[in-house]
C-alpha cells in the first residue's frame, strides 16, 4: 500500500499510533510519564503545538499544529519514538 501524505507547513494533523503488537504499554503510569517526557524533550528542541492527545492502553490519538515554516511531522514522531 502506498500512503499519500500532505506536508503543508503550519497545518494541523490528526495522528493515531498503535503500540507494537497492540501491547497495552500505557496501562502503566510510568510508561505514560515516559511518553510525556519524550514529547516534552522533543518540543523543547523543535517546538510544535499539541492541541489534543488521548492515551489509551495500546494506542494514542493526537492533534498537532506545526510551526508556520515546517511540515516535517515524520521527524517529530521519529524523535519521540527514539
């Protein structure tokens, strides 16, 4: 399957991410805090706005608004996952 992605600077994007093999990683408060720290760390270096986030046991939903001069959400996700 070939994905089509719109990279529009300064736009808002909706994301759904699922954990590997749908493992319920986010039942544990420690893992949710680690996720929070990862977001915070990346946002200090490459600011963007998290308009909304919902963390469920095996996946999460986010709405982000990117800066006016950037549309590279793939790099943000790579940094957060790292």
